[in-house]
């Protein structure tokens, strides 16, 4: 092998080594440039207008709502954003978020967004795209650390609990918190009523009645609450029973009314009459559909029973 060929090989290997080092340097420099907060492959990237905006976040409450039973979480957060005329302040970018965009109100939007009201006292978190299970911790921990960085006072998660049939008119939300000071007055199931008659009451012992007082909360809602617990961020969960797959504006109204009662933020005193009216109209439609389906189911049965009677009579009595 000639000296010239050796020189060429050595020079090419040096070039490759230099390129490799340059690539590593550029990767680190890109990572270092983004100071908005990183965790693994996830980034909370602030919008340019927020950095230059006159608005400053003032120890806000962070309200999160995700697609779930009755879409109550998504409906609630959308209603808050519209009523408080909120502006988007940030988005969450991650390789673990399924790629896509949301087209809403005449604009293309990032599926994982953060909003703030004018006073900077309320922020809203919206996620309308699936997150890969292997990246759930990375994404939600990044959001929680961002919340700690802007000194979020408390995280409020709004969601639904799947229920069968039309929701009860007298349903009440379940409110759970992580303050650890006072036990929450949350009934995970309906309370067992004491019997009315005296004989039954004599054998009834309330202390011996055992029923489950625990529940598992999964998905984005549970993941965010878990991240809050891990990072020492105060949080509450407000859940309402709702029918899966059917929009529930009435349930969203109940969540917002409960949110107003448990917070001292005047910005959250939101009029829910519009949602209530939508809920009444939707309930009436659902009741009509159910009545119609029941009628269709009963008609063949009644007709079949009459035919069986006629055949039986004919066979038995000739």
C-alpha cells in the first residue's frame, strides 16, 4: 500500500472524527439554547409574544381538562378559555406526543397548549392528542416542573367518571385533594342508607358496613396528579359521573360551579347558564331516543307473543 493512499485514509478518518465532534457539539448547543425547561425529550416552549408581553403570571391556579367520559374536562376548559378571553402562552412539544395539529376557530393549533387570563391569575392546560405510554412521565413531569417554575399555587384537574345511562339530575361532584391535612368529604360510591323499620335498624351496625373507599385514577388526569404528588405541588381532582361517548355540558357546568366554590379567585365566578341550557336540550333529546328505542324493542316482542298465542290456540283446539 502506497504512502499516498495511507495519507488519504488517515485524512478521511480525521475528517469523519471532526464531523462527529462537530455534530455532538451542535447537539449540545441546541439543547443549551432552549432555557424554557426540559425533561428528557420533552420541552415546554414559550411563545415569543409571552416573553415580550406586559402580562406576568401571578402565582396562578392551573386548571387541566382532558378528553374523557362526557368530554366534561375538555368542555369545561374550553368554556373557561372563551369566557375569560384567555390567550395561549405556551405549548408542550415532545417526541412522545403523537404528531398532529388541531383546527379550531379558524386556526391551526398545537394539540398541547397552555393559556392564561389577562391578570395572570388563572392558567388552563389543554391536551387534545394522545401521549405514548412510555413518555407519559417525561411529558407530565416537564409540565409540573414548569408549573413550579412559574410558582403555580395549585393544580385543579377536571374530569368525568364513566356511568351507564342518562346521568342523575341530582348528581354531585367528587372532590379529592392532596393537602393531607383534612380528609376530603368525597363519596366514591353512594352512601348506604339506614333502614327505616325498627327491626331492621336493630340488626344494622354502621361500623360493620364495609365498602370500598379507594379508587384508581389513570390516564392523563391520573398521571398529572401523580406528578404533582411526586413534585410536592398542591392539587385537587374534581370528578363528575358522566355518560361515555356523549357530550355532557350539564356535567361541565357542575364542575365549573364546584370550582368556583372551592377557590377564592373571582375570575372563576363564571356564568354557566349557557352550558345548563345546552344540557337540558341534550337531556331531552336523549330521553326521546331512549323512549323510541324501548318502543321499538317492545313492539316485536308483543307481536311475537300474540302470534305464539294464535298458533298455540290453533294447534290445541283445531
